[in-house]
C-alpha cells in the first residue's frame, strides 16, 4: 500500500491509460479524483474504484483546456480531498493530418488539450503542493514528442512542449520537494490507437525492438513508481515506456 493516506488527481481517467493509472493508484491505497471530459466515463472509473475500495474515488467532468473551469474544479477537489499528493496530467487527444492540410481547429484542439490542459491542472493544485512541501506531478507525453512523426505535427509539438514544461517545472519546484517527471509511452493498445489500420499497426510493431505493443498496465507501473517514495530522488526526467523505440 504505497499510497495509503495519499490523494491523487488523474485527468483523462475515463478510459485507456488514465483509467488504468487511476485504478492502480487506488489499488495501492490512494484516494483518487477521476477527471474526464465526459461525466459518464469519469463516473464509471470512480464507481469501479469504489467497488474495489469503498469511498476511495470521486468523479469530476471538465474540459482540461478550459482554464477557468479547471481552476474551479481544482478548488473543489482540494476541498473534497483536503490535500493532493499526486497529479497525473494524462488527458490527451490526437487529430492527425499533414501540416500542409491541417485545419487551425485541429492544431488548437491538440495543443489546448495536451499542453494547455496540463498547465491548467498544474496551476490549480500547485499552491497547495508548495504549501505542504511535497508532491508528485507526472505528465504523460509520448515518444512522438521525442522523435516526431509525419502527420502528427500538432501532437508532436504538444508532447515536446510537455517535456519542456516538465523540466522547467521540475526546476521551479525542486526546493519544495515536489518532483515533476514525464512518461513517454510508445504504442499502447487503447481507444486512441484502435482506429489505426492493420497495415499501420503492423509497420509500427515491426519497429518495436521488444516486438509487441504495450499495455496501459505497462504505463501505470511506471506512473506508480514515479508517484511513490522510491522515486523521491528522480525529477525532470522522461521515462520511455515503449518497448525500446527510443534508446
Ligand atoms: N495509446 C498510445 O499509444 C499512447 C502513446 C503515447 C502517449 N499516449 C498518451 O497517453 C494519454 C492517454 O491516452 P489513451 O491512449 O489512454 O487515450 P484515450 O483516447 O483512450 O483516452 C484519453 C482520455 O482523455 C480524456 N480527454 C480527452 N480530451 C480531454 C479534455 N479536453 N478534457 C478532459 N479529458 C479529456 C478522454 O475523455 C479519455 O478519457 C494521452 O495523453 C496520449 O497522448 C498514448
């Protein structure tokens, strides 16, 4: 029970990687604020956790890109949980297309959710973490933010931005014993990747040294480690969970 008496916020907890991280933190003792854009999805994850461990989760529906709404929800979460020890900025979207043809709406949607969203939630809880002089912030970036990908300029820019954000924030908060790290997943089987054609999936798989795609559990294990006391001397790092794509 590494997270006994601790509280966590997981954004994008309605499904996929965020859902699995929320359940993992709860299964190791944390109380979890499950945040998603859709109320139904956030509630489903919170209900699942509460069956596992009674009164361990609450759900909140908000668009992470909406700064004012996130400050309001953040204050509500701090009131409901009294403190937040762990923030996992996981909510993310992709709207792929070649830069030449990409609409400004697709550019903005991806940057605003993936990058601005992480800033918004961080700003909502950072004062409380600084005051308690402890905390863990984990940003879910992507290997695409490190190596780029044709057809994903918006996504790669948002995820590379998140890495710069992680390192700068780690420097700002280190003196308060708050660590800030990023996890860069490779190809993980979730709804986000389900829509890709079999041909693209086969091509990607052939480029993974470990020869198989990853699972949300693989990412959740890294998140739980970074959130734990065992990672207290690690900050400003990007941990790739990618079967060896980036090395
Ligand atoms: N699946 C992969 O292969 C992969 C690889 C690298 C990085 N990632 C990153 O991991 C994170 C989770 O991805 P996933 O595969 O689980 O995706 P997913 O599409 O299955 O889930 C994303 C979650 O984020 C929520 N969300 C999206 N936009 C939101 C918004 N504006 N406000 C609030 N919530 C919002 C969705 O409702 C959903 O619950 C993302 O940041 C993604 O970029 C995924």
